[in-house]
C-alpha cells in the first residue's frame, strides 16, 4: 500500500461538527449501505469483522458463513446470544462529510427456513464464501451522527436514541 500523501494546512477541510441522528434516521441511513463491521468478544478480546448486512424493520441482519466464529455467537432455540455492536458509515474521504451509525443488541439465529432463504437471497457477500446462516441483531441501542461542515444548518437536531426499555421491544419487533 502506498504511503498516505502529506496534507498541507491549505488542503485540510474546513471545520466539521457532529450532529446526532435520531433512531429512525440512523436505521434509514444504515439500510442504504450493505457493508459494515460487527464487533464481538472472542477469547476475552474485542474483535471486529467486516460483514454484509440488511436492515429489516429495527433489526440488523448479517450474513454468516458457517465456518466462522460469528456462527457461534447466537444461542440456539431462539434465546439471546452474545451482545454485538454493528457499525457502518458513509464518509467522503475528501470532503470529510457523511455519517456513522452503531447498533448494539443481542444476537439471534435466524432459524425459520423461509426467513433465512429470504435473507440469504438478499445478502450479497463480498468474499467468495456462501452465506449459509444469518444473525439478527435486535437494535436495543442505536446511536449515530452526521458529519457536517461547521457553517451549515444542522439537518437533524434530535438527541441520540436511548436504549429500548426492554430488549426486543423496539419498533419493528414482533
């Protein structure tokens, strides 16, 4: 990989500010991209993996090849598995404008065969491994911000969404 070019002060972008996103806007933005990073604990250490995803209501569904550690993160039988964080963003590398969203919740195996088939048909892996399983992350906590130029009017003024009072009780849950 070539070294990063030197940045002169004149080339640096104007000051930026962060504007919090509300839950609805954060999930809407997340649904517009297909790749993000899942964060979990492996052997007592934080681990990050790039994975593809889709948003279904207030849930994030990630594709899982069956030979990965990710497949073991959800408990069988519909019970909650490990706590996961999922982060995705879309930030222009030149203008330094964009957004970032983090969803935190429990991992659940997508066990229903029809639902799994519907998800795996829509999830497009970026690597040469078929998606054989899927994990659903119930969005118990959704945070996000937009990076904007400091001199523009904010596009969203709502506070960052607080966690749902009960796991699985957010919008879009059954």
